[in-house]
């Protein structure tokens, strides 16, 4: 009987002992140090502004095109009997360079015949002048003039058997070659002038008021800087803003400013030739805002609001945005000299929120 009670009480004794040990351990544990709760103040980047003159910049892009682009045609018929070594597609030629010749034999014969006709007409005129017949004299004079006109036409036809470059050019397309027979009016080649090139730069309607074009009274020109990359090397060219096209693209609704560069292949004037067909980026120097402030786009909130730092907290302020550019905005009214504009964008930004400046 006694053993039976011992077996029943033993588990209870074990549990009681465990509870006593646990209480003893809890009471003997040292108290953890207490720390004051510290509010976390976000760090921000600021910019101290100083309103003053700000030059606007308009970005665009386009393809270099020749100002002069013609199809050269033959004015006489015949077989091509000679072509110049420079007569190659993509080749550059100087003004007056002979490019090809058409067989001149028929035109040499025509020239000789015309000269004989002039001599015969002049002889007939001399004969009638001796007998002093007024009607015959008038007719003979007309025959002399007609013969001289045919002679002049024969001389022009013979000269036209040699095709020369009418200006400094690039041979864009070659349409004939040695031995080919051409008719009068046949297209021989397409020439692209190299005296100057143009770039049509598309502009949004919002960009147009900030750019100017045409020669100023003092002889200066508004300019744009053209850029293009060749691998890791970037080249640039300065272009004058020649004119604004008096039309708007019907599909894209953009305006076109035409920039012009003289002597694009002259390496004494340019660090690298500005080749026809090259794609270029353009940076147009626009009008100067007399009193404004340029800020990074990150500083602008809700279209027309910035935050300024005052006495350790951010304060919301409404501003007038004069222009939005690629990475910046130009502010007119709303900021004064010495204002510290907050550039950082926080997850939460409210008026009166305390902030600290990044060191």
C-alpha cells in the first residue's frame, strides 16, 4: 500500500521541483539594461540656390543630308568611250573633274558641217551686197544668223560629250559604265554636293519658343552642337541654325529646324568628316532666362512643388516651372537667393517633417 502511494506522488514531486528551480533561475537573472527610444531622422541632400541667368538647352537628333542633290543626265546620245578612275560610287570628286566621255565623232562631223554652212551663208551675203538687192540682203543675213546658231549648237553638243562634275560632290549612284550606249536625257549619276550639309532637327511645340534661327543683325548665328560616336570616341561639329521649316509634320505634329554645316569634309575645319547619311545628336543653345534657377528633376514634386530646408525641417513650396528638360527643370518664381532645396526623394515627405543634411 505504501509503495502504491509513492508511485502516485513521485511525478508530482518531480514537477514541483522543476517549477521551483525555474522560479529560482528567473529571480537570479540580472535585469537587462534599458535604452531610451531614439527617433530616426532621415538624411537628405540639399542645394543652395542663387537665381540668375539660365541658358536653356533643347535636344534633338537627325540625319545628315546634302544641301545639293541632283541627277546628272546626258544632253547628247552616244556610246561611253572613257570613264575616269574617280567615277566610283561613294567617291569624292572636285568641281570640273572629267568623269566620262561619250563618243564625239558624230558631233565633230556636225560641227564641221555647221562651220561650212556659216562660211557658205557669209559668201552668199557678200554676193548680194555687191548687187545691192535689199530683199536678197535681208534673206542672206538671216541665213548667216541661222548658220551661226546651228554652229553654236554643234559646239555645245560636242562640249557635252564630256561629262564633268558641276560642283564638289560625292558620287552617290553610278548609272552608266564604259561601253554603254546612252540616249539624250538618260540619267548618268546621282551627285551629292559637299560644299555644305543640312540636318533636319525635329522640335516639339513646347521647344519652339526657346530657340531662334537666322542671322542676327550683328552677323552672328544661333548655333547647335552635333555629336556622333565612333566606338569609344565622340566627335562634334558646330552647326548654324539656318531656318525653321514653315510646315508641321502631319503625323508627328513636330516642327523642323534646319541646321547647316559648311565644308563638312574639310579636315582642316573639322576633327572628323561629317559624312552624308550620318545619324547625329544635336544640342541646341536656346534662349537665356534672365532670372531663374535650374534644379535636378528629382527636386520637383507633383508638377509644381519643391521642399526647402528651414530650421531642421522640410517646408513645402509652390514654384513656377518655366521649362522641363531631360534631367533638369528651370524654375522662375517661388525661390529666393539662399533657399536650400531638398534634392533627395524619400518614401514619405510631408510639410514640417524633421530632416538632417548629409555631410
